[in-house]
């Protein structure tokens, strides 16, 4: 899974990236500090995997991972090449979802840039979101118009392309009205056609509402957070209230001190944990587990994935030669104390090709090639 961290300059993108990846990307109070996208790969926290590793003492413990890409700050006019323009847009195109960092605090010492890198303007979360959305929409509109033209030409020789042309024409009208592809209400057939285009404004979004420490401590009073939450509710997007500076401080602590610090702040999970949880929910992802003395590992799949396709995540040969999946849920195993004890109680199931893998399933695949 690859998540692109985007936003206007100076909203806290690199500070957040540093916090969640501890990668030390440069962070400074001027636009375009991040020129090449910083990339960081982080482990997905999973207490179930930790417990399995404790039980089996494997040669290797391999968690699922998330790749974060810190993308250069965008300014108004990027779709026409302003700022870093097309490079910014292309970097977004390669991600599975967007983490849109939105500034939700006032600080006269930090510039707030929208169009002119030398002009400081008042903080306006909804305006910031609209600015970036519009750039993505305009870039998409150019691509959609090309698809309309291509499908219209093809339809002269084959009428089956008429539906494609009509679907993209309808989407072009929607985009022209300043609305993102995510909010387009079409038929199932139209949506399936549109999904074949790699559209920027179709990507799922998490709004990371970046607050200062005071605002984060009193979220119920933060008017900026309230505005972002109301917009996200209308879009069906996720909102992650966060203090990037605080998360950066937390990331520098060791595990024991970090836990104590979070407890003192009254926070159950770190920003990284909450961001990953949001990402999994947004993209409809779950994890299954494989186990043994050689390796204990977590694998990420989409909800609804059947056993053979889950096996294919490990190796294509296992999917091709799939026979059955010996399965038990992690919670059932823990209640029994071990897989052997669960097997004695008849709880270790033999599942076939139609079995839909569940989050937390422990699986041993039988196959023959």
C-alpha cells in the first residue's frame, strides 16, 4: 500500500512524514523544501503478529508495510505547470490513496502559501482543500477529454465504444462543475468504465487535520477541524485529527517512554497507528497471518479476497496449485492456547476455493504444482 502525503506548502507535510517514518526528511519554513518525494516504508503495528513471534520464536518476523511518499507542496495553477506542477501530479498518480494534510492552526511565524510563494495569506482549511481539489480536477479533465475523443473515434468502427464515450462525457460535465471524480454518481457500468482511467480526483482521501498542541488538546473547540470534518462527512472521506509536531516529538522516544507519554496525553494510539487504521478502513484492507518456526508474517489483502487469491499474495505457484487452506482465527487460537490445542478441539478448519479470508485468520496453505 502506498500513501501520498500532499498539501499546500508549509502545512506540516514533511513534519508529519518525519514523525511517521522517522526518516529525517528536511523540514523548513519555506515552500518546495521537499523537491524530490521522500519515501519511507513503515511496519504496520499488529499485536497478533507480535504474539505469534513470541510463541514460535521464528527465524524471521515480517510485518505488513505501508509506503509513505512525501510529495512537494502544490500551489494554485499546478495543473498548468505552476510551482512543481506536473511532477507533483505524477507523483500522486502512483499512490493508492492520498493523505491530504490541512493546516488547522494559526501561527504568524509560519507562512501560509496558496498561489504566490512570497505571499502570506490567512489560514483557510476549506479554501486549501478546494485549491488542491481543483488542480487535481483540472488535470483529470484533460485526461477525460482525451478519453472522450478516443472513444468517439473508435465508436465509428465499433458501436461498443459508444458507452465509454458517453460515460466519460458525463464525467467531463461533472468535473467541469468543479466536482471531483470521487463524487460522480453514475451507473455501475459507468463507474466500471471510469475506473479504467487513472484519475487523480478518484483516489480515496484522508484529511489529516494538522493542529498545534493547544488545538489538538481541545479539539472540540477547533473551528478549523469542525469545518474539515463536515466536508469529509459529505464526501465520505476520512478525517485524522493530528498534531504533526507532537507526533514528531513522540517518534523520537523509545517504546517504553512513548507509551508513557501517550498515556500522559490521554491518547490511546500514536498518529501512525491511527493513520494506518484509517488507511485500512478507507481502502477496505485486512491482514491474514502465516506462522511457523521459519517465519511469522502478516499479509495485506482486500476484504472479500478468497483463499486462492490470498495464497497468491505469498506466491503465484501456491495460488495455481491451491488445494485447501488450513485455517483458524487468531482469537480462537489464543483462547485454546496453541494451534495444536485448537486442532484437538476441532477448531482448525479445512477451507476450499470459495472461502473468503477474514481479518486475523491464521492460514497454512496446502498446494501442489
